[in-house]
C-alpha cells in the first residue's frame, strides 16, 4: 500500500493542472490555414535547417527572399521537439498507471480499491492531456511545414551574388543584326506578321482578352515546326517524349517552387469545377477533403510541373537513373507583364506552346546532366541560326527551387535587344523532397541479402533524387527571333533549314505564303 501510494502521488491531479496551465505551448485558439498539401507528403530536412542558420540566413538575403524566416523555422522545430518529448513522457506515465491499475484490479481491499479508482481517474486525465498535446503538435507541425516551405534552395557557390546587373555572360555566339549592318529598315515581328498574315491579336483580344493571340498561315506552321524539331532533337539525345496534361493540382505547382514572392503578382490560372461551391462547413471532413482535391486545380505554368509529378511519392532504383524526358504542353501565365515594350506582340503572353526538358538523377549525376541540358539548348540555337548568349544568373534572379540557373538570350533585331528564349535549372533535392521522390542506391541494394540474413527490420536507406529542367523551345519567343533576324531586304523571311521539312518544304515566308 505504501508503494502504491507513493507512485500515485506522482500523478496528483493538481500537479497535472499546474504543468499544463504553465506550459508555453498550450492549445491555440487561432484558426490555421488549410494544409498546403493533400496528396503529397513533403519531407523537408528540418535538422539541417536548424543546424545551418547563418549560411541559410545569408542565402535568403542573397536571393532577396522577403517572406522566408529561418529563425522562425528553427524555433518551431524546437517547439515541435519539446512537445514531442512532453507527449512521450505523458504516455510513459499513463502506461505506468495502467500497469499499476492491473495489479490492483484483483485486490478486494477497500483501501486498494480506492487507490485503483484514483489511478483510473489519473489515467483519464492523462489521456485527455495527451489528446490536447497531440492536437497542439499537429498545429506546430503544420506551421513548421508552412514556414520551412518558404526557405529557398541552396545556391551554387559559383553563382554571381546580387541582382540582374550581376549576371555573368558565359559565352556568346554570332553577331547581332543591327541597322548599321544592313541597308534596309529592320522591322519588328509585329510589322512582319501583319504583312504576311501570320498573327491576329485583334480577334484574340475580342475572344479572350489582351495578351492572347491567333497564329495563322506560316505563323501556325512555324509553331508546329518548332515543336516537331525540338521534340525530335531531344528524342535523338535519348529523351523519352511525353505529352503532358495542362491541368494540374495546385500542390504540385507549389512543390516545384512556383509560388510568387512577396509583392509579386500571382501567375496561376485557378480552375473551379462548378459555378457555385457548397458551403464547406456543411460537409463532413471526408467531403471537405474530396472537395479540396477536386477544386484545387490550375492551368500548368510549364510542362516541368506535370513531368516532375510523374515520379511523386515513388522510390526508384539507382539503375533507373538518370531518367530523361522531353515534354510538350501549353504554358499558362496569368500575369503577362507590365505595360511597355516587353508586352508587345508575342513577347509576353498568357498562353504559349513549350517543349520542356526534364531529368531525374542521383546527386552525383546532376552536374553532368546540367551541362548536357545546356549543351542541347546551345545546339538548338545553333541549328536555328540564332545569335545568342549564355548567362549565369545571379542569386537575385533565381527561383525558389534553383540551385543554379543558366539563361539563354537571343538577339531580336526588331526589338533591338536581347530576349530570353530558354533557361536551365539544377534544382538538386528541392523538388524531390516536396514531391517525395527517392531512390535506393545500388551499393545498398547489393547488401539486401546480408541485411535479411541479419534479420534487419528496416529496408535499405533511400536518398532523395535531384531534378533538373530546361527549355527546349518556348515557341513565341523563337518565332520573334526567326521573323526579326531572318528578314530580307524585300520584306520576306528565310525559314531556318532545320524547320523546312515540317513546313511543307517552305523555305521563304513571302507575300503569297507559298514561296519555295
């Protein structure tokens, strides 16, 4: 009896109340926003974030990310650990009480029966307390994920630091076509397109709005030719051709890093599956979950996103890597840009056809794959006869997912300026952690039998893959470059040789649209 009474005193009702009410992590009455992920289960490296506060803070400053707060992430992670420990302690105490209750259950002593009743009461209190702490832990975990998702990827040590003015020119091919080099007036793509009936902006503005367009005649053929050429080029390099869906779940876009920064316009077109959604408060949790899954849809900003999603929540074998894909899809951008020269004609539009390169690799393979993608992009530009330059983009110009990013700009004679036509990014494990794409290294695969013999209860360790992407053909920008750079003194346009077989043999875009 003395033994039981001593143990019982450890779980005194008043002491439980004091510990709970004095906790700085008492359940919050604040309503948290809905989870960012429904299907995906991101696996962020919180311990790494906590242990590298100084370098991550500097990286955030270098990349000018205003809404990321690594100190807040570290604090939330510490809170998560403290509450987890508290819950484990409470469960341990509840188990101890349960064991004592069993020992007392066979006793007919009135005193012991009273102690058993007291233990049962303490067990109920602990159960409720654990339930409350679990709820708070869930809130902290959600906040932790939301804040950690704002932290950008690390940056390659050789990337220039600063804004666009710090962009480094890696190489340049060709000489820009300028008015000083020719005797005829250089026209922009709008004038050329109007003369040859290649583009209809007026009808598109009436049907769809500003920054939409119709391609006509040789303009339509140019788009189809560029798509066919780019796809065939990548297929010849061992890339698997894929036609991607243009409608995707919002969480896949978020997982790939397509989120506007603070003070930036939202780029996504959001879709609704009905003209009036029911009040979610009248739905069950399962119905709300299904509603979220069905209505959180957007038009894809790039084929990169659905290509990345193919391997979401999968574990690959190392022998499957690298995976090389080339996808075709339409790209949709809700904000086509501010007023000015960049919005004229086809340069900034809400919808365009795009051929996208995407690769999944091991960490050791990603640098080589990055170089391979850039080499293919350069080859495409050379095949098309463009004057272009390759740029190493500075930290202030990197998207959240990019570890390193190279852009290619082509000279556009009618604009009298360079214009971006492609980019390539090594995203390391930024996307794969959010999409949960992992692989099992072959060196560990070889040890599976040995592990089985040792009766190991766990599978061989997996690692996160690296993902890379690059533009093979952003069609409207390439059409601008072709029309403006290959215009002739008589107002016609020479068709690049590599495109001619997909344009019915058309070599020159002329007044009659049939010049051979």
